[in-house]
C-alpha cells in the first residue's frame, strides 16, 4: 500500500491544508504525525518553563478533535511525547512509507528540528515541504524577501495592489478504511506535562475549545449568527467578554484555521451581508500577521536578539524581583496589573492590554524585553513565534515601529476602561481567589 506520512506542526486542520490534500491525491494510505517536542517543556534561561498549561490544554483539545475528524477520512493520527527527529524516522520505517509531507518553518528552533528530521531519514524517502501559513504566499508577493519594507504600511499597500490571495485547498478525499492503523499510541494528557487539569476561569475572554471544528463554529457565530464582523473595528479594543474581538488568534496560531479560510469567508460576508471598514479591518489584521512572518523570514535570528532587527542599544534591567512584580500584577499601574492577572489566570489578554503591559515593561521598567516575550510564549494560548517576538520588538523600540512610541498607561486606562469595569473585574476578584 503506497503510504505517506504527514508531519503536523502549526497546521492542525484537514481543510485548506496543503499536506493532506496533496498526500491523499497520490497515496493509498496517509498517516498523520504530531510530536510534543520535549525541549518545548524545558526551562528557559529566565527560569520558567517554555510552554505553560493553557496552550498545552488547547493543543491537546485540538489534537483530540483532529484525530476524530481524520478518522472519518480514514487517516490515523499518531501523537507522541518524543522529538520528531526520533519519531518520524521510526514511523516512516514502520509504515514502509515512501513520502513525508510537512509545512515549512524557518525560525531557529523549528528549523533545527526540520533539519534534524531530514538528516535522520533515508534518502529513499521523498520529502515535500511547503509554506502554508500565510495569507499572501511567498511566491505571490511582489517583492524579494530581503526587500520586505521596514514599515508595515508599505508592505500592506504592495500586497493589496500587486498580489492575490490563493483559493483554499479542498478537503482531502476519504481514503479506504483499510488504510487506518489498527493501533496508535495513547494520546497524551495534561498530567503527562506535569500540569494539573483545570477549568476555564469564569471571567475568561477566551473560553473556547481547541480544534478546527470549534474554530469554524466560532467563525460561523462571529460572522453569520451575530454579525459582529460588521462592528469589528469599533469593538476590537474592548477588554471584557468574548465578543469584543474576533478571537481567531488561538486557532490561527496552531493552524486549526487558516488565514485563507477567514479571508474568503470575509469576502462572502461582504457580498451577502455588508462591506465596510470593519470587514476590511479584519483583513488588515491578518496582513499584520503576515508581515511579522515576513520580517522573521527576512531577519532570521535577529528577532530574538536584545537589539532586535534595528540592533539598537539600550540599558536594560533584568532583576528577577522586578520581573515578578510585573508577572504577578503588582506594579504601580492598576491597568497593567489587571491585564497581567487576566493573563496569569486565563492564558489570554486583549490586544490593547498586550500593547500596554509590554510598553510598560520595556519603556517604563526598562526590563529586558525578551523576558516579557518569553513569558508571553509560556502563558498565551495563542502564542505565535512570529507575531509574539515581532510585536515585542516593535513595542520595545528595536523592531518595525519608526516612531518608537511609549504608551501613557493612565491615559490608556481612562480611554479604554473609563468606568473601571475591567480593572475591577480582575483586581477585586484576585483578592478573593
């Protein structure tokens, strides 16, 4: 039986998914593989684990959902707690597979794993890797990667004028039932990562489940059931509740939803319901996501360096006691504290909150911005390497912000939380929990 192995990374869906579509066209049996890389659960240089419980929980929900959906296509999903560099060669051999498909990653740690996998497998295996996490595909943007503009607006205008969005891939065809494996390793559980099971906090702005099905349900609700897309630009700076913004970022981050699926659904919404500044603004935000991916493609490891892509030198503080005050929500600014408590208790924070706490950390406290970025990596359910480190560079003044702004936290609190509802929600509750 002609067999292909699909190595899943941040593309945990079967609709609009290049690997599954192509593999199922050309092979009688397709098996999917996902690895929880052990290094992702090591301690960072800052003393806390690299991945926390919220993203792990969401990822496990995503994988359980995907396993069920793939089985309906007669595709087995193998999930392991060992490195892909060990697991993939083993399963290629066990399955007598002749091809490996995977989504290309290019940031440092992800590229190291890709290289290790390719170096470990037999030369007889056909390897197919591809870019599949962009809105505008790298082959379609009208500029060389090394010519990506320093400023987002220039990038956006060039993409909008000269590039097109590709259509979505069709769902993979249903394979023969005999292609299912008789047995796969047991799916890991939260306790395997030394986390205690938990329920969503009652005030969480992101109480949703992981997985493509949940993501598509949320898209249906946000666009078509509630028509909230029509008001996105007016509400996106909100702080309280599930409806103030689209909340697509966790599904986008692990690839449960693709940017193309969202884009083409916006296009349909504009035709059937309304086209306005809000519908455009959602695409605008997807373009920001793309931009940070292109910035990391262009600049490589510089996005992780203290001086960032601008190689700017500042005097940074890295005192652990100051860092912990920020983490625990014990700074001099109640608005910062409320946001940090929300992040600690839920794994989520609004875009407005993220900008404020990051600016306060880097510009007021003058803390090493990489500590903040690493803490976000640990805590956020929607952590995305490109957006996270790109945004932190931007706010810290070592990235793509030509104005090097500093947020006035008190003014921001007055503007976006004038009645104190958000701050009371988290600061008062934290006293009783």
